[in-house]
């Protein structure tokens, strides 16, 4: 029997003993009147060894126990932080003291009542009069969770990560504050928050492979939303002038530090505006959120100091390529661009003037854009939902802001010409039929909506998770999603076994090399 099995058996024994003695190890409630942070702040100025008569009632998870016989020191952790509790013979109910010493382990939940004092060493504590077990845990807490290098285990068992690493919980509390500030900003500007469907009969609004599902009631195929865009535009057609949604999107694509199959996206649509207005709106939004949540526009992230103050740097895609790749793509034909790509080993999705320009930008420029930068005026081929540039018909009125080498958002002067929109979506359907699984299917109802008439509109889609990464200084999208997607654990085990076998083989080779060297 392993060490953990022994611990489990011992805790199960304690549970049985508690029940036999008439104590429910899982009572229904506790009258918790105070939290640890509140008490730490309120009594911070007590002198060392000073006692109060103030009665308090707290509850939380037992994190440490130091039993000295007639005196027990313990720390309990609640939703706001930690506080020390002290059980002492002559002060604590005698039977409750004995029960605590006999039955309570680290990981259990307890509720205590007592008075506040500060120890000789200056720690705000509670002198316990009465203590009640609230939950008897069975599995032990990790002994050395702090500093653990196995991030996979942290993400997989987020509940343990949150228990053992309070700074992780703070990231998600900050995430909530950021999203609250976003809503506050947009509503102050007159935007209405709306909902769009997550299950759709026709998907669209982005270049992505969808997840498929099935509706048994109607015996039809459905798709998980890859974007809320086409539904929000229907609302603009219907008479809403300013709308936004913070929604979950589902894209059947790669997983890396910036991508998760399920993620949060905010999309904003503003009637009678264009992409220039959306650039200014995005700057104002970031400045508002930074100052509201952090008190400054300067944020430290991944070893860099970012500054989100206005105005952000602006450059066209052609200007960025000229700066970082040294060529003027606007003066080059498709054949010249193709030769350049092949010479520089630039990977491209499709041949074609615009697609090759986008590939060159991705290869040479993205990694150079560390501070917030708007990259504007993309080639026309890249999206079927954007207006043609008013000064150059080869381009569209689109921008993507970049920061830390990653795309932050995507925005257009939205296409509202129904004839052109129908033509472009028909072309997307043709690409899909020919095998491009990221192209969009033809959405007849959306085309019908545009034919009814949509006013000039600016649209903006912001990656909420990426925004949280940058503003909280995290390394990966998995650090800002409470439950990121993880491979099934059985696959991880098989992988670890294979890697272990490889390591053993390499070790034998190394041993043989040492023997050969000794012979020489």
C-alpha cells in the first residue's frame, strides 16, 4: 500500500469514528460572519501580544497544523486569503480541542468562533473558543505544489492549483474586473449587450474549421459558433445601432500559447462608423480598462513593458513589410512575390497576390510588433466581409492591432453592398467545396439580411483571452482560462511511458560509451 493509500484509509477511519460518535463530518451550513482579509486589515495595527474582546466567526480550509499538545497553531484559507487560528487548553472548548487534534487534517474545512489577538511575533490570529468540522477531506493536499514545474498537472487539476497557489486565483479575479470594466466602458458609450446563438445551422464570420454536432429533435447537423459576426450584423439591419457581445467561440484548430479550441471573443458593431472610428474606440477601451483596473496604461508582460496609452502606432501592411522585409509589395506582381517567398522559405496558404503578401507579413513582421500597433489596409483577398479600400481597390479597409507579436483584434469597415457580398460568399462556398476547410459556407439568410439593407458600419472583434494575457502578464492562454482544453490523461500516460523508455535506451548507450572510453 502506497503512502497516499495509507492516508486515504486513515481519513476514512476518522470519518467512520466521527459518525459513530454522533458528529456529521459534512454538516449543512455554518454561520460565517467574517473573512480573513477583512480581519487582517482591520486589526493590522494591534500591538504585538495585544488581545481584543471582539468576537468573530470564520470558516475555511485547514492548510497547516502545528500541534504542541496544549496549544495548536493552524492556518485556514478562505476565499479572501489566510489567517492563523490558535486552539489553547483552558481557552478552547476542551472536547472540541481534543476532537480537532484527533480528527482534523490539512485539507479539511472547519468553522471557528473566537476573539482576535496579535501574537508576540506580530501575526493577527483568532483565539478559538469553539470549532466545528465542516468537511472532512479524503485525499491529501500536494506537499510541494509551490514551484512545481508540471504545468500540465496544474491546468488539469485547476482546483488544486487554486488551493495551493493564491496568485493564480488573483489572475482570474483580475480577469473578472477587466471584463466588468469593458462592459462599463461600452455601455457608457451607448452600446447594447446582446446574445447570439452558439449552435448554428450555418457557421461563418471567420476563417476556421467548425465543431459539428447533431440536433436529435430535428435530425439535423449543427455547428458550434466560430464567430458571432453574422448575427450581430443582422441586428444592425434590424435597427440596433450599437451592439456588442462577449461570447464563447469554438474553432477546430491548433492549440498553442495563443489558441484554445474554446475561447472568449468580444465583437462590437457600430452603425454609421468605419474602421478609423473602430481604431479610436479600441484605443479608448484599452486606456479605460488599464486605468480602471491597474491605475496605469503601463503593463509589464513577459519581460516587456507595454504602454497602451493613446495614440498607438499605425502602419499599413505594405509599410510593415517594407520596414521588416525590405520590399515594396505594392510594386510587385504575383510572380515576383512567389519568387521572394520561395527564396526566403515563406510558407503560404494559397497562391495569389494578396495571400502571398499576407504570408510575407506573417513571416517577417508579426514577431517585430511588440508595442501596440495597428496594421491597416490588408489585401482584398483576405476576407469576404470587408469594404474595398476607398483609395486602392487592391486593398480593403481592415486593421489588426498587434502586441507582443500576436494579433489582438480584427476590424473592418463592414461590407454592406448586397451584390458584392453575395458574390464573395458564393466564392467562399466554392473554395469550401474544393477542399478549403476554413472557408465559409454560403449563408442565404445573411445575404437576404444585407439585401434588406445595412447602414455603413464599423465592426471590431477583440480576443478577450489575449487581452487578459497581456494585461495580467501571463505566458499562455491556458493561464487565463480556468479550464483549458487538455488531452485525456490516458494519452499523457502513454506518452510518458514512451519517453521513459527512450530515456532508458539513451542511458544504456551513454553507459556503453563510458566503457568504450575506459578501454581506450
